[in-house]
């Protein structure tokens, strides 16, 4: 039974490399202990926790110095292979001190592409949670190559939060939140509640990246906006803030909050995070765009399609563009590009994308 002290039943927590590592690249065990203690307290109160943890490559970098001419992908594979062992060893010992088990879940982008594989992963994580085990998810950098890599673990966190239907996603970094201007400039303030319709992200966000991670505040915001749009409350906060996880879970206003909209069904959540897997493009006319963007439940019909680019098969993810060549959403195709080309502009044909498998930005 969940304690009345907390707002959420299931929380995904993403911890960035800059939170978990010291300047020398070695794990920051004091911070790790603090975060694990907070997660253990939540677990004890009946809140399910999924941890998305960076830090393997950074931990590896603290153990091994590679030559400057090392291939970047190969170097990342080497560092993560030795660093992941140490990272999980620390988590295992820390959770054990609170009588909890943790489990390693390593994934690549490809794991999220196939729907059945996706459902298998979800089933595994749900079963771990059922037995009170803390899943520790990280990108499998050992086997990842450039085209299979996530933008960063913020993207992975959004995918995992959607997959397990998390009520909230807490993204912890070494920043206090999203500022309304350059954080280095006097007068810049934290945005308490982020409104994507009123804020120019490119104007306010710093593009500076961490020393160990791949992402910056822009990618954090973009992923947070998407996750909130699919029904998950998102918080960007500082992992060094005292009791940050417990305080957010209890409703305290820390960092920047992205308010959740009406929750989408699970398959729409999967589609919404699948832009990187899209294999074709579909362009529609103005009338079709207006219908899709209306509040009515509408499918993408061939009569509204003007032309198709690329190749795709049944059940592949496709990108949808309006008459101004602006991308407006994603969909799961009900048939392949060959049949789609045959019915472009025709009436009384089967929808290319059914409403239930349509995600609009």
C-alpha cells in the first residue's frame, strides 16, 4: 500500500553522469548512497522505483586511460564494459544495505523498435517491480554502435517511463532546473512550471554539455515535453539537492516541472517515442492535416495523402508531414509503401494509419 505522503505510485528516476561521478571520473559514493537511501524509503512506502542510471563510461574512464587516437565508438565500448561492472557492484552493495535487491537491465535503441521485444522488456521490468526488486536500466554501450545509440540517457529515460507507464519521471543532473535565460547571467531564474507553448526553448536553453554525459538541457527539455505530452509528470532537478527525490515525490516544488497531459494508451506512448525508428515519410494535404489536428478521433486516410517517400512495411513507424512540409506526428502503418503508393489520393480505402496507432505532436 502506498503511503499518503507520496503523490505517485510508480516513479522512473534518471541520474546523469555528472551527478554520479567526481571530477576525477570515479564514482561519487556519497551521492550514490543518498540517492539509493531515498529510493529505498520510497520502496518501503509502496512506491515502485525504476532507476535509469548513467555513469558506466565515466566510471570506466576513471579506471582506464585510453590513447588519444582510440576510435570513439571502440573506446566507449571498452570503458563501458569495465565501468558497468563497477557501477553495478556499487549499486548492489548500496541497495543490499537497505535489504533490497537490484537488477541490471542493459538496452539499445534497437530493443525498442520491435513491438514484441518492447513488450517483453516491459513484462520483465514489471515482474521485477512485483517482487520488490529495483531495475537499474542503462544503455548497453558495449554493443551499441553510432546508429543504435540513444541521443543520451534522457531519451532512454523517456522511453522507459512510457514503457512502464510511470506516473512521474525525475531527471537528475548537476543543474537546478530550466532557467528563463543564460544560467551564467545575473537575473536568470528557474522556471518552476514549464509551458512549451509560451517558452522559446532555443532562446533560453544553454547548449553546454556535461563533461561525462552526451546530453544538455535542450535534449532534456525536448524529451520532457514529449513525456509530459504522453501523460507522465516530469521534473528536472539537481541531484545534489538534499533529499531531492523524496521531496519531489512528496509534492514539493523543486527544479522545473513539466505537467502531464491526459495519459495516452501504451501503444501511442511507444509510437510517440519511436521517431528514430521511422522508415518512411507521408505527406498530407491541408484538409487532412486540419482533420487530424482537430479534437475528433480521425485516422489517416489515403484520400488525404499527396505523396510518399521512402520504404516501409506493415507495422513500421512512419513520419507524417503536412502541406507545408512540417512534421506533425508519427504513425504505425497498416500496410507497406507499395500498396500505399497505389491508393494515394483515393477515397473509400483502408486507413494507412488507424487513429489508435497515430501520435500527433
